[in-house]
């Protein structure tokens, strides 16, 4: 086990599950992520993600007809200064196709990985081991980290 390593500046990528852990306060992951949110709030780092997280985070609240939770996700993803969403454009989609062909990632995961690589993030936070198949992507699995 280790600790979450944050860069002194630049961008880190949050996979969808990271937003879910943060918003829904799922432990121990919520506590592990606290330093990242604090660093982003100070402006030391930037949290980036694909616009795809909007779809992925809103499905369950919409299924449950939980407009309050859906609103919290919208506020964080669309209104928080700490988070920058990267558009799913043709460059991302072509890179995702290449990653999917080489690694066998599912399409949504390939879009996330392509977005992270194109954006040049220093760290990719997730709990999905499949991302380790992507060459050049610095993946940190939250399940392998300790609370500070």
C-alpha cells in the first residue's frame, strides 16, 4: 500500500468511479481523495476528466429518480472551478479507437484513457486495473492506496 502522489502542479485525471467515491462519500476512497480535492481547491493542481463522466455519473441517480444526487453531480462536474471536462472530439475518438484495438479496453474506458493521454495528465486515478494496459498512462489504483 502507498499514499496518493500528487504533482506540485499540473493536471490529474479522475475516472468516473473517483467522482462517485467523492460525491457519495464512499470510504476509504473518499478520504484517500481528500488531499486531491484540497490541492485543486488551492489551485495547485487541476482535476480533469472526459465529458463522458456526465453520462456515467448521472445514470444511477436518474434511474433512482434522485434529482438531489443528480444535481450534486452536475454542480461538481459542470460548475466547480476544480474540475475541467475535456470534450469528446474526433481526436479523442480516434485515439480511443487505437487504444481499444491495442489493449482491448471497452469503448468508454478507451475514451477516458485517450482523453488523459491527449491532455497530458501526470496521474490517472481509478479503481479499474484494466487501465494499466495503456502504455504511458500513469495509473494509480485507489484500492492500493492508504488514507493519509
